[in-house]
């Protein structure tokens, strides 16, 4: 059980590295594989937002009788569509960043609300990890928006 906890922490924090690397690319005005730092940041952000949407979906599957099960299923799809919309914005980077950041905040609030309302047992340290990671991701979106 402890190794799962360590793996969760490690993967969570390592997941911030592509955000940081993308910001470094923007600051250095460099590209990677012909893609700008903004493009890489937005693509990775969309993937992670979709991943978090899947957590809402998975929570409902694990607790099918939950009070807000239908809302969680619908929201999980809305968040995935927000991520997709951000990808479709092309070079409208500022709008994509705001859209993704809004999605991260909304999925964070929704996940926390759903788990508290339905008394869902979450692993020790998960909520602290989610809080730290989400705040970190939000700050990085703000940094990229400001550049």
C-alpha cells in the first residue's frame, strides 16, 4: 500500500515537469519538434484536464448510487470538451490558457464537492496532493498567460 502512495506522489509531482519545461521553452523562445512552448503547454494541459475528467467518471463507476452520479458523468464530459475546445483554438493561446485554467479550477471543485457530498473514501494524502498540484498548475497557467 505504501508503494502505491509513493508512486501516486511521484507521478503527481513529475507530472508538473512538462508544464515547467513548456514555460522554459517560451522564455527561451525555442521550439521542440517544431512546436512552440505555448503549443506544447496547451496540448499537455488539455491531456491532463481530460485525465482529471476521467477521475470524475471513475468515481461514479465506483459509487454508482452516488447522490450526484449523473452530474459527475455529465461534468466529466463537459471538462473533456473544454480541453478539446482549447486544442481547437489554434494560435489563440491566451483564450486557450484561460479556458484550460477555468477547467482545472472547475474539475478540482467538482471532484472535492462530489467526494465530500457522497462520503467517498479517498486515499490518505490524495486531497493534499490534488490541492498542491492544482494550485501549481493554476500558477503555471497564470505565468504563461502573463508571458
